[in-house]
C-alpha cells in the first residue's frame, strides 16, 4: 500500500432502506475515486449501529478494502454486514468499559432543598 493515499468522508444520503456514506479517495498521481458504503436503516432502528458511529464504521471497512486490494478495490460500493457491525460494537464497548469515572447524579445543595 502506498503512503500517498487520502481518504475523505464526503457525507451521507438517506435512502428508503439504507443510509449511504460517501468517501473520496485520493492517491497521487491518480484521479480521485468515489466510494459508497451502505448501512441498512434497520441497523439504526434496532440499535445495532449508532448514527454518530456510522462514518467511522464505513471508513474502517473502506480502509480494509483498500489495504487488501493495494488501494484499488474491484468495486466502488460496499455493504456493511451485520457481522461487521457486531465486531465494531464489541471492540468499542470494551473501550467504553475502561472509563474510570462515572457521572454522579445531581443533588441540590442542602440550603435549596424543600422542607418536608
């Protein structure tokens, strides 16, 4: 894989059954190439993916495909599988589990509490 590659997230589009995430890959001296990665809408509805994680999920998939095919995958559209979503959730759930501080429940100062 060459070092001069740049992967840029362009945006997304909502379709009837999927959300499509668009990326632009630039590699000198070649022309930029567009890749579209799709995640089924039901993955968001049933909490198998979070909207804020979707660009990262797609970027990781695209980077894997670029690495496998020497920056030139045979196709420009990919679908994120349920297995890939589960792997992403597992990896990131473990990372979130390392948080050492927890949010404390707000409690009014004693002077502001109502007398019972």
